[in-house]
């Protein structure tokens, strides 16, 4: 859907204009657009269409709304709920993404242009202005432009239009395109003859064009015009320019040079893997592919597995990063199996919040289209259809994002530039230099065996080995690793005499994939039985994994299939790493565990070996059972986490994701619902709310889920929607969660639900649903009494005290002291939240800082990562204390974190007023610098 509302109202669906017949549907749509994504009451719509007519127009309005829905969603099936123009309380709401409505696009572009003027080169600013102005075709919301209810929105959009037009002229002046600027200014001044900025620009353009006399005359014309119309003199800026022209100020005629994109001026997004090894033998390809990426929207590196596509793509990305002012992002698709998840993985890598409406594909594509960014999609072959669909969505004529894709097959998309990458050449460029293949082997030998002397004998053996493996980079890497234990001569001999493997590499182009499998098989045949067992079973872990996960798979399967003793697993992992069948993954945190990962090609071999052994299903079940046990070992909700359970889930999250995918997508089962609800606190504390919501929505549709887990799913969904600020979406889930919690007193699982409901009440604390919190708290208290759970009683006491109609700080403090004695971190967190809110209400920043600090300490104790709400509260208290620069920085940090998490911002009603005071207290540029510093600190 595309609504064009910067001129005569029109609607397009799939590129086809849908007629809006008559004045009334036009006015209804215009009134909804003025308040897009907000509720518009039926009475407001009636007033907009029929004015002061006192007749009852309710049924007529409903009829027009029905027809308008047909226009906006012509393919919506009968009885299917509307998704664009929805019914809201006593009215309606038009739900639209920014890309759906021209006025929303225009407002977004205006904000981006303001940001660009401080950092970007004028050519880029000019292009952005042209793109924005192309949306404008007349008075906004026509034919309703002159209506009173539209006046504020129309005035705001006209002001933005004027600002963008003036910024465009500034860009032309900076580019020394004075005549183009003057042509624009003729039209602009005719439309707004009293706008002094346009006259200032005209004077400057005339002066720079060598027409100084006309520039001075323009000043006199403006002076007479202002005197005649307003009885005023020109402003200070115009007078200052007039004097500088008279004084022949040399700085006025200096040609503008393009702004250098220094690290201080522009900080583009840069998310690329670290280069742990040097790129060898690919200098020519690197240079040519970099040129292709600079000149085309879609470049695909194809070739057999193991030829070095990923490594080369990363190097290309580093090389061309300076050409992409909005950043370079690397997305590894190897850990997903569902083609529909491509956009979600891209969104997760970009840390995008989910759109309230629309799909992950839509929101991600909307974000990328308008950015001059390089997106590297790696390992696409197993999700090629999903990757092709995603790339197609990005391929609009006005899209600015470039995609570099690696795959064993091309996406076959119009405009795609395909570069086929083969093995490294065996022939040297000169007799004095080794061939690229030999150069790579010698480099890797020096790393694998540092004390190996590279003499003529070693070089000769290297030539033989590279010829035996046909210069395939992965085979060379594996061979070099093997030399560490077997010696170079033995590896060369085995490679030369292996009749079924390495000798056939590259015999025909069609046989490349099979030959690579043979190369891995050659290394596989050298493993012991225990090493082989572990190697093939690790195939069900599509991403980094811990030794604990490996040990679970090494155990006997189904009690009958032989396994490996758990005590032997650490040594086996070290041996597989030594043989280059595993890659070590450094710890991602201080004092974290080492993890491991199979290369995609090695894992492909392991998967085939697992199938041949008939162990695939059993291994997947073993993985999922281990994941289930890991999740079951979680601490109590918001309980202390001294054992680092949340870190353990982080370490093996790819295994968790695989288990969820099997039990919620491939083979939906009640166990999947139990697993996703068991991770309820994890999604929140580890700031994975976006992904958690996706899994919970899948779990909601699983059949056969018991009452406890069903209620748990609804409870968790309610929490997610509350944190998004969508209480309207949360309420149905709250009711179903409460209904499902009515278990017999003392039921073994009733405690789970009681604690989950307590978590829901906690999420609602900062909102306006005090009655609902009180109701849920009564449920929690009743369950606590039935269970005899003293900890839950204290939690209920904390909720009751914090949400009382007239809260008593003394009573809350008493509960806090009881909770301290019990080390009840949940109750302590509730009390800390209360005192933070109380400090806001009583304007006591010192008290607030104290309790926010305690809240942050508790959050860390229970395994949480920095939450946006803490920085928002700290910002509020800093603003109260007059520390406005610190407040602006913290507001920027909290806003950025909330955006990444998909949570509402601001959460506190007081924040808006304190933010306004902060903006007024600081100079505009000082505020923006502080805000950006907070955003960058959060994104680091």
C-alpha cells in the first residue's frame, strides 16, 4: 500500500491506483492520516466530514469506512480482520509504516536531512533533498488542506518543505552551482516573498556568480518589501551578509570542498568479522570485485565450498568500507535453516526493533533501502530462495543499499553480477615467486609449525601438495594443520596416493562439490572412533557451542547407540580443533568459556556422516533434551544468578534456537511451548525481546499444550506487548493468562504460573493500569498462601505496597528490609522501582539516583544486561538536578536501547517534560552532541 498525501489524496496498492470516489471518503482518509497510527474517534470523523450537522451519521460513517477498507486492502478475504484501517475504542486507527505514507516519508527525510547537513558532503545532502522534494505535488491532504482539523499538520509539513528547499539551495551553493541555486530561488521567493533566508541565499549566489551589483540590489529590494509590508528592517543575518559583500569579504567566494569523512565527523556502522589471518593469493580478485561492488547493487561470489568466498568477501568489505557512509554489515546465514528467517537474521544483526505492523522483511527492507550501506550476506546456498526474495525486495529503483552475497549458486536475479571463484592458481607469476596456492600453504605452515624452516625442500613438497589438492584453499588449510602432527612428507604422500579423494579435486567443474566432501572425508578417515563420533554429532549444533553441549551429544544416544565418555570430550575437542575440523571461538566476555564452531563445509560432511550412521534423529533429540535440561535449570524468575545460567544460555544460544525451530516450526510440539516460556525471563534480561516475541507467537499456535504452558505463553506475550507500550494487545493475553492460572491449590506447577504473573505485574508497574496490577497481585497472593511460599508472599507484599492507592514509603521500605533478610531479589527490585518512581513524583533526584543504582545492581545480580529504563530514570534525575548535558547523554542512550529492544520510549510520563527542559537548557548543537554520545555509547 502507498498513500500519496502530499497533494491530491490517492492510494496505490501493488502499483495500481485505487479510486477514492467522492469528497467524504477523501475527508475520512485525510482525517485518519492527520493522526496516522493514533486512534480517531467516530465523533471526530463525523465532525471532519459533516461539520456542525447535528444529524446522526454513524451508520453512514460505517459504510464509508467499510468501502475505504476495500480500497486500502482490496485482497482482504471476507471476515478476515482488517490490518490497515482497524476498529479501535469508539473509533478507528489507520496503521501504516513510514514507507506506506508520503507524509511520513517526508517527515523522516526531513529529520535525516537535518542530521546530514552537519556531517555529510553537499552532494549527498542534495540527493537526499531531491528525493524528499520529489514526494511533494501540492497542498498536503488535498482536498482537505484548508480544514481547521488539518491546519496544524499542513503547516508543519509546509514548514518542512520550506526547510528542505532552503537546505537544497545551501547544498547547491556549497557545490558552487550558483546558477542552479538562483533558478530555484526565483520560484521560492515568488512563493514566499518575505522569507529572509531565501533572500540571503540569493544575495550570496549572485555575489559568488560575479554579479555583486545585483546582490546589493537584492538587499535593497528586500528592505523595501519588508518596510512596505511589515514596517520592519531586514534581520541581523541579512544585514551581516550585506556588510560582508560591501567589504569584499574573501571568504564569501571560497569554493566549498567536500567534507572529509573523518572518524570524528562520521561514524559509519561497521560490523565485520575480525581478520584473524592474512588474505593470500587473491590480490587480483580483491581489486576487481571491489570495483564491481562500487558500481553495482548486487554482486554474488559463487564457487565450491572451501574456495574462500567468505574470507574474500570480508576483505572486499573492509576495502570498500569508505565508499559506504552508512556502514558495512556482515550477516552469517549459516546458523539458520528456515528460508523465511533471512530477514529476521538481518534485522537482528542490524539490531532493528520490530514494526508494530508489517513483517520483518518489510521493516528491514524499509531500513536498508534509504541507506548507502554494504550488506554482506554470507553462506546463502541452503536458504537461496529466501535470500533471493529478500534481495528482490531491496531492488527498487530508488534503493541505495548494495548487497555482496556469497553462495554456491547465484540468486539468478536481473542485474546480478556473478563472480565465480575457483581454486588458487598453481602457476607462479614469475620464477622468483611461489604460486598463490603455494604462497598460502607456506604462510599457513609458518603459523601451524612456527619452528619449521622454509627451505628449498619444503618449497618443493609444498608444490607437490598444492598440486595434489588442486589449489583449493580449504584443502590447503586442512593439510597445513595436519602437518603439525604427521609431518609434511607424510601428508604429501597420503594426498598423492589417496585413490578416492584428494587426487580427484578439480578434475571437472561439476565435480567440485563432491571433491570437497572427499577432502573432508580424507581428514575424517584419520580420526579415531571417538573423534568420528563427536565430529558427526556436532553437525546438529549450527553455530558456536560449548564443551557442555558437545558432551551431551557425545553420550550414548537413546541408551543404545555407543557414545564417548564425558571426561574425554575436552581432549577430543582440542584434537578436532588441531586438525582444523573445528574452529575455536574466543570467549565473548571476561572470564567466559572457550567455544567451538564447525566450518560450514565441514559441518556439511559431518551431517552426511551422521545420516549414514543413522543417528540424525537421535542426535537432534539429544540436543533438544540437553537444551530442555539447560532451560529447566534456570533460576527463579528475577532470582539471583550466581551460577551464570544466563551466560550459559548465551554460550549455546544457537543450540537453543535450533531446538526451538525443530519444536515450533519443523515439528510443532507442546515441548516447544514449554521451552520458549521457560526462557521468559531470559528474553527480557538479555535484551532478546524481538526474537523472543517471534518464538512466543509461534508457540501460541501449537496444539496440545497443557494449561500451565498455555497460560505461560499468554503471560509472556502480555509482558512483551506491555514493554512495547501496546497495552491494547496485552489485555487479551492477560485475561487468558489469569484464566489459565486457576489451578487446584497446591498444584505442582501452580508456582510457575504464580511467579510468572508476578513478573507480569512488575512489568505493568510503570503504566496506568493500577487496578489491573492490584487484581493480578491478589492472584499472586492467593497462590502464595496456597503454596506456603514465603518468598512469593514477600513479592506480593512488595507489589501491594508499591501499587497502593496512597503509597506509603515507610511500608515499602519495611518490605524492602524483609526482602533483604531473605535475599529476595525480585521483591527488592520491585521496591527499588517504587522508590525510583516516588523520587520522580517528589522531585528528589538524590533519592532517585540512590534507588536507580540499587536497581541496576539487582539487575546485574539476576543476570540482566543494561536496561533502557535505568538510563531513562538517571536522565530524569540528572535533568531535575540541572545536569543537562549528562541528562541529554543518558536520554540518547536510553532511547537507543529502547529502539534496539523494541520497547516503548519514554516509559515514564515525567520524561517528556524533563526532556523538553533539557533541550531548552542546552544549545541545540550541544544537546545533539550529548544525545549522539549516549547513542554511540549504547551501540558500542
